[in-house]
C-alpha cells in the first residue's frame, strides 16, 4: 500500500489550478466541497441556498487563488471565504436583525443539560434561531471566531455580538429542555 502525502499533493493541485487546469480545480472542489457545504449549511437553513452560497464561494476561491499565500491551511482559507459568502448571501436574501438590549451576560452560567439529542435535531434547533443569533452562535461556538472578529465581519458592536451569543445559548438551552421533555417525558 502506497501512502500519498496529502499536503504535498494538495500543493501540487493548487499550483496546477493556478494555471487554470480544470482537472486540478475539479479535484480541489471534490476534496473540499462536502466540508464547505457543511460550513454554509451552518449559516443558511435551506440546503439549496447553502449549495448556492458554496458554489459562489468556490467561484471566489478559484478567482482569487493567487492570493493564497500558503501560510496556514488551504482548507482554513477556503473556510473563511465560505463564511463570508454565507453571511453575504444572508444579507442579500433578508434583512438580518440583531436584537440589542442590556443583558448581564457575564454573570450567566451554562447549564449542564443531559440529553441524547441527535446531531440532526441539534442542527434543527440551531436553524430555528433568529438569523442574528444563529450567525453569531455559529461564528463563535463552531467556527471559533472572537467577538471582535464577529463584530467586524457583521458590522455590529462587540457588545451586540456578546448579547446575540448569550441569547442564542439561552434559547438553545430552553429548546433542548423542551425537546427532552417531549421526547423522554423528563423534567
């Protein structure tokens, strides 16, 4: 069995794709598309719209491939493009509201909720969040962005980002408790 070094192979594919080699571009697309669709899906409820955002994102990837400096992972670079493309798609599609009010989120604690919820159910709960809550929650909890980065990307204040995350977590906790009660008859 021969072991192929993925990083070296990917570097070669990138070099070929920079020369507009369609086969290399196709291989890179096939290699990264499933994970990037998941990234877009975190932000966009409808799978067809998520696919549209992903395809637009890959168009930008290949149009701007020369700007990839091989510093950090190629997948991470693509992922950032997909996050921005998803946010841009949502901005165009609907007017995203960020609800602001003074909340003492610093004194909140995360409840440990025991649950046997499936991944699909968790995705449905995240999908049910208002757009602003969902975007900030995904960017912070799943993508690992800091509040300052989120605020810059979404053109909101850092306080609004923190408030949206607090509200998203609170709503998710409430909905998980409700789901547990209806599914298992527990309190």
